[in-house]
């Protein structure tokens, strides 16, 4: 009885061997075709062949490593992370594979974190979302992850402005002031990241709107520090100079001299600047 069972098992194994071999041969055929396409710099074609090869034989270490390299070259970070981790699982002794897997996992986590931060901003958690993106940009040493955060911060600017606009419409002026300030400071951060000598034009409408919100709230000087910070970094920013001039004019008594200097630097019409200087003279005589 035992001999019969043993013979049956041997027969099953023998019948299975050609099937396994055939499967592996098919997988190798696609792997070799991928290598040929890679030599011809057809990365997309090579990627498709490797995906078929892995589907036929998921345990092929070379196919996973090759696909990881191609995904890396194509900028597919998610794919590269997946393939490096698969390759590392197949060969845990390869330290380079392990390091790559860890690097791309960290990159994937940071990319997800940037997306989560943008989602927070969309949900109205503006300060928290901007702070999270800033933290990624400042602390990460992975250029691709930093670029993700920069891109998310750039995408957040028009969203932040719309949130501020809605708060103004709802007459939630202090909230709108805080929101617009986050947007303007985000623009300042982006300008520093891009090493720009000027502030992005997306900040201009928010600088005007934040002053209007401050006036509506009865706190026209609430923007004083913000505009001074903007001018400290970008002294020739016309909008910031003109808006800060309005803050000085809202003081009691108005500071016409400083307002005139700021409006002149902001490119205001000569007659407007002259009028402010005349007001300053009259005020000094009193």
C-alpha cells in the first residue's frame, strides 16, 4: 500500500516538473526580452515585460531588481519601493537592497505625509497642514520627498485663499486674517525654497484681502508684523509696501511720513505721494 502511494507521489512530482520548468522558461523569456528593450532604452517596454515575468514567476529575484531599477529611472517611486521591498524579501542578506527598500519606504511615507497635510488644509486645518509641510521641507534630506512637500505647499495657496474668502463672507474676520497670513507666509517659504529675489504674485491679492479683513475686524494694525516681515525679506515688493502704508495711515494719529515713503517705494502715483508728504507737513505744524 505504502509503495503504491509512494509511486503515485513520485509520478505527480515528475509530471509537475515540466510544468514548473515551462513556467520558469516563460518568465525568463520575458526577462530576457526586457533586458533587450532596456539596452534599446525602451524603458516602458522593458517595464511591461518585467511585470509579465514577475506575474509568471513572483520569486524571480533578478526580475524584481530590474523592475525596481527601471521604476527608479522612470520616477515611479511607489513602484520602485514595492519592487525593492520584494527583492529584499527574496534576498535578506543583500544590504544594498535592504537600504534601498528602507529609503523608498521612507520616501513613500513622506510623500503620503505631504498628501495628508494638503488634505488637512482642504479641510480647513490650514495652520496645521502648512506646519506639517514646512517640517517635511526643513527636516528631510531626500530631495524627491522635499519636492513633494514643495509641490503640495504650492497647490495649497489658492485653497488657502478660498478658505479665507469664505471666512470673510461669513464675517469671521479674525479667522480670515489668520488664514490669509498662513497663505502669505507659505508664499514666503516657497520663495526661499526657490531662492527667488521676489515674492510670488499669488501673495498679492491675499495681502490686500488681509488688510481689508483687519479693518473689518476693527484691528487695522493686526497686519503690521506680517507686512514688516515681508518687506524685511523682500524690500522692493510693491504690494507689501503699499499695504503697510495703509496700516501706518490707520494709526492714531496717522504716520503720513512713513506712509509716504512706503507708497513711493511701492510705486504709487507721484501726486498721491506728494499729498501724503503735504499732510505730514501740516501735521508737524500742529
